[in-house]
């Protein structure tokens, strides 16, 4: 198994770092349906790192295609 097959759950500060947006922008994009939704864990929320990275890759692909 490679590291690419392992998905970890990350907290909001790490989501912001990887996506390059602040928390308000992240939540606004979630509300708009343009950013991956968090996984609720009762006491907080976490995001799939693979989903966040896929979202970033998609932005890059759109930039290249434009």
C-alpha cells in the first residue's frame, strides 16, 4: 500500500493551509457546494485530505484548461 492510498482526516487549520483560503472562505464554499464537506465527529469536524487535495488538483486543471 502506498501513501497515496491512505486517507487521513485533517482539521480546519490544515485544510486552510492546503487550500490556501481562510476559514470563512472555506465555509462559504462548502455552503455554495463548491468545496468538500467536513465529516462530523460529534465534537468537531474533519476533512478528508484526499478530497481536499483532489479539489486543489481540479482548480489547477481548470487554470491550465483556461
